[in-house]
C-alpha cells in the first residue's frame, strides 16, 4: 500500500486522524514519504507527542537523514521517551558526531530520563573515539550509580573507552573487576597497554590469554614496532597464524620510524596483495627518511596499477615533492587532493598549503586555506609563512589578525612568519611590537630564528649597529644565517666597516661559500675601493673557489 491515496489534497480531512497518520508513518518507504506525512501533521495541527516521537525514530532508519530527525526531535518539549533518546545518541555516534552524541546524553540526563545499557554503550563509544576521558569518567559515575557496573556490554565498552583514551590504570581496574572476560575484553586490555607503549604488562596478558585473534596479535606487533622494539615485533610477526593489512602496515611503519628503509621495502615486496594502507606506509617510510624520489616513484606505480591513494599516501608524496621541488608531481597530487574538497582532513589540507607555498603557488595555498572548515595553528602558520616568503606582508599580517580573532593561539613558528613578513616590508616598529607580543603576551621563549629575523629586520632598515650588537650578544645566534643577513644589508647600505666584520665571521663559519666573498667585494666596489675588491677576488681564487652562477663582480 502507498501513501498517495491517503495524503493527496483531494482526500477528505476525515483521514487526518491520529490512527491514519500513525499508519502512514509506519509504512513509509522513504524520507520523502515521511516528509509528506509531516507536512500533513503541520497543516492539520495534529502534532501529538507520540506522532512526533514515531516520526523521529522512523527518520533515523534512513541514511543521511540525521539533521532532519534532529530538527523534528528538537520540537519535542522535554522528551521523556528513552527509546528515542537512545536511538538519536546512537545515530550521532555512528555518524561520527561524537561531541553531539555526548551533548545529547547530558541533555537527556537534565530532562530526568534514565539511560539503559544501550544508551551508555553509544555514549561511551563516542567518548572513546574522541579521547574524551573526562566525559568518559562522568559516564562511568552514572554507570555505577544506576547499577550497570556488572552489565557485560557496558563493562566492555567502558574498558575499551579507557584503553583508547590512554587511561590504562582505569582500564585495568575495569578489567580486573569483570566476572566474565571474553576475547573482546582481553584484546581491549592488551591493546590499551600496547597503545600506551607499556609492552611488558601487555606481553604478560598476551601470554596468558585463553584465546587470541588477529586483532590481539596485531596490537602486540604494532605496539612493539611503534616502541622501536623491532626485534620483538619481528619475532611475533613471524609467529602470527594469520596476518592482515594492519600487521604488515605496522611492521613497515616501525622500520620506517627506526630509519631501516631496506627492511621495510623487503617486507613490502613480500606482500601478495597490497592495499592502499600498505602503500601509504611505504610511501611515508620513504618520505620520512629522505628517500623522496622513491616515494614519488611508488606513488606513480600506484597510479599505473589503479591503487587508490589514501590521504596518508598523498601527504607523504606531498612531503617528498616539497623536498625535491618536483612541481609536475606536486601539481598532480594537489589536483587529486583538491578534487576531494571538504573531505580533506586537517593534516592533508595543512600539507597542501605547505606544498603550494613551497612551489610558489601561494594563490592555490590561499584557496585551500579559505575552503577549510576547520583550521589550527599549523594552518595559520603555514599560510602566514607562505605569504611572508612571497612578499605579501599585509596579507600575512591580516591572516595573523584573523587568527587572533578566531581565538587560536600562535606558536613560535607563527611568529617566525610574522617577523619575516615585517622584515621583507621594512616594518621595523611593527616587527619589534610583534616580538614583544610574542614574549610578553604569549610567554614564548625566542629561538635563534626569531633573533635572526630581528637582525635581518634591523639590517634591512639600515640599523646595522643594532643588528650587529644583537648577533654578538645572543648566544647561538652567531651563525651563517644571521651574519649572512647582516652582510647582505651592508651591501644595500654600503657599510664597509660592519660588512668586513660580518664577512670575517662568515669566512670562518662557511669558508667555501663563494657568495660571501662576492658580497664583500661588491661592498668595496660600491664605495670605489677597487683594490680591496681585487684582494677579495684573489683570496677566493687562492682558496680554489669559483663564482657560483648568478653572481657578478662589480670591479673590472
């Protein structure tokens, strides 16, 4: 039977009775049909509580309808129906809306509705997925108060929540109090220890487990590998009765973390069927250890064999492209990622901003940045640094102000970008103000990079003596970067005296850098001291050094 005869405009209003409308809701086969009945409810004023509750639960049976269900539910004043509350909390957890799930549980409690085991299970799962251990402990308190401590389902989810949140002592307390322990609870406890890097107690439990499955084996292998104990990881890996993609990936990632790329590749080549996760682990291993060309080649192989690259692989390739400057592959990867649009994770989007900034396409970096629904300090720092490098000072400082308005606290990297931006534009007073903000407002301890930016800022503005004094007085600042910036500033301002001092330090720090000799010679030439310029040229020649392409002598 269909709804059309009952809901058509020509149908008599006698059909707008509670039994008929309830029947229509119960036999609906789509969200559209539910909306038709909902519209009739609104037109006739038959918005009975039971009908709204039924409508909410019926909507939840269909995919991608959670917003509609929530809208209807929010129209119900002080809902007391536990079944509907539980269904809604569960739906939010299943749709990865974990904060909303926990918020609904709190709201349900404030309405005086007591949860059941299924309600607790969904809410605790949400806490586990977001590592919300504080909220999880609050839920545990309710579990004890309401007498669900011995419920096997609730106990297992509690144990899993504490394990995933890294609260291993709490997890062990739950585990020890369980009257009946099945393979799920044993595995959750072993995994909790392994994830926390506590491999000794993990191994003790693993060795006495009544039964093991591929998950418990993999948890141990992954734990050892992540902890850098590759010998123990390999030993268990070789004993595994069944291996899955996760165990292979864990071993490859472990070798990558320890820098043993050949062993990682050897394992990779042994896998009969390689899925996207295994490819991603190998690409990450290559990229993390400076094997950029190999990472890019493996990505190209994936494209040829039509293996879909996941975001871990794409981020690894982006890192490799950033290292090698391979703009062709970078453009291909960027286009691939940008096609995903809003599906990009925060890590992937940040990597994409960094890539575009490094490759000189700052406009594309900004496009990715402005499309991001979620931004963190890394996002802002990457785009500020990129704008600064490209000489777009005002834009960089505007983004910094936007960051401040969003309530995102800057870090040391952010201020390197901000100070660089001020330096490139000659904003001396602004730069000094930002440096003061960094130390006084945010309490950040300046690093040598910040002082080097200040030295560059002062030098570009012609305040060469201040810059020299800063470099000489700050411990660890007398490096090639700081003295090189000062030497370049002396060239701009034709300051021979300070230029000679800077060059003297640079000749000791990096004696084979021909650029320093060229700069000093050009400083001499700018004030017509041709003989001194010739002396520098002979010094360079005597040391067997040759000019780098791009430099030219001013002297004849």
